[in-house]
């Protein structure tokens, strides 16, 4: 076990842990400690407490001393120098025509370094600017580019809720915020309504997200929510809980008379089984209510399906055609024969047609041949007769 204290160097900055050593340090005192940037003066926000060794990031640095009046006066002087350095740096930025915006200037406690915080859209070549600033201040110069969320944290302001920005008031670190958190809180997904003055999603979406889920803090759960599907008693009457709204702490209830109401958790009482039995025995004496309850029970019971009568079907071949069907079939066949009987009766089979066609063609060829021979013979005969 080791004793530690928590020290913060900015109003809403990150908390760093140091060992108090042999000093008796109380919460609210300024202390002088050694950091990566040199000697710094910070405010004790967490008093001495003991923690396990595995929870401490080694090595744990020790507090040098408690700040005195001269140390606090030096801090005030550094703040005045920061204003002058801010104006000088802005003039140098305009001379070099650099596309950057100066946000804040910070002096270290021992004045060994000056840190200039700025924002820019991309990478900036500020080497010549650093040389000019070092020639003016005669100390180490550091230019640090930050994002828009860090800019809002350093400058401060009023949020859309009308209160000072959370990041500039009490939030120590920036935690990632997603659009899913806004969806779980039933907020509008319009970016202009869920974004802060920095243009990013509001930080409150993250640290308030736990209050909208089922595992709310016990301090906020003064009244337990009724279980979904349970029977409850409200001012309007009895009913069943069909949905819950964790954000507004309300329940949607379907009453027994088919009405739907929305009531606060404080205005409903969950009904137990013993209470239900007592209520049923109390109202059983009224005959009208008994009839209503019997009707509701009958409606709740599942309806029994009537058994379907099985029709006895005979095989298709066993059916005997009746007289009307037989007459209709005979009339249909008679009409068909009357329409197609003459033409079909005079037709010959296809083979006979082809035979007749072939026979006719052979006959015509034979007749033509005989006719030619007859004409030839006739001419020859006539010639002979002339000669004779």
C-alpha cells in the first residue's frame, strides 16, 4: 500500500498522482512538483489516500514542497506575460502569412519554456516562426497543434443547454462518442442538434449514456420500475404493462377496458398474486361481475375446432352416370357427327390420295407418250401416201 495525492494543473485538466512524502498535504493546497516539462505548481484535488501497489504507475514522483506566497505571485505574473506573448505571436503569424489560428499561450512555472497552442487544417511549416519567437523571448519555444475539441476546452463557452461547456468545467479527458449513443437515448440524429460548439458530438452523450440504459444508478432508482408484462393498478384502473420508457420513467399500460395509458412509475403499483386472489374473492359476491369474468374467461379459452365431416368418395370408375349426363353426352356426339359427318365420309385415307395422285401422273405421262407416237405415225403415214 502506498499513499498518493491527486494534483491538477488546469481547471478541468487531467489528474496526476504524486507521493506526498513526509509532507502533510490537504485537499485544496497548491504544491510544487516535478513533471516532464520541469517544475510546475498544481492544485491538490484529491487528498492523501492509500492504494494498492499494482494500481500505481511507476515511478511515483514525490512532491517537492507546498507552494508559498511567492510561488502564487509568480503564477500571477506568468499569466500577465502570457497575454503579451499572445499578441506578439499573432503579429508574427501575420507577418509569415501562415494559415493557423493561435488559441492559447502557456508559461511553465520556472519560465524555461513557452508553449503556443494553435489550430490549423493541415500541417504547417512554422520553423521560421519559431526562430523569430525564440529571438524575441530568449527561451525555449514549443508550438503545439491541437484539435477543435481541445480548442473548445481551452477557450470555454456556453453550450446549447445554456450552461458552461462540460469539457471546460469538469471533464478531465475526452472519451470517444458515437452516434449509437444518441440513438439509444431516443435523440434526433440530426447532426446540428447533437453537436457541440466544437462541431463534434456532444460530450454529454457519453457520460450520460449509463443513465439511459437498464443499469441506472441506485440513487436515481428511488422507485423501482414495474416488470414488463406484469399486472399493475393505476388511477385509471387495472391493466397490463406493455412497454417501459427508461428515460422518462414511464410505463405504457393496456387497461382491461382496452384503453392504453402512459403513467409514471410513481403512479402505478405492481400487483402480486396474493392481492389478485384477494381481489377476486372480494368481487365474487357481485353476480354482474361474475358474468363479466366468466365471459372474459370464455374469450380467453382457445376455441375448439369443429371436426370436419369426412365425405365418402367412391372411385371414379364405380360412379354410374345419371340419365341427364348420358343424354347430354349423346347430344354432344350427335352434333359433332352432324357437323363433320359429310366431309369426313367423302374423304379418303391419305394413302389412297397419294396412290390416286401417283396413278394420275402415270396415266398422264402414258397418254402424252401415246399421243406423240400417234402424231408421229400419222405424219409418217401421210408422207408415204403422198409418195405413192
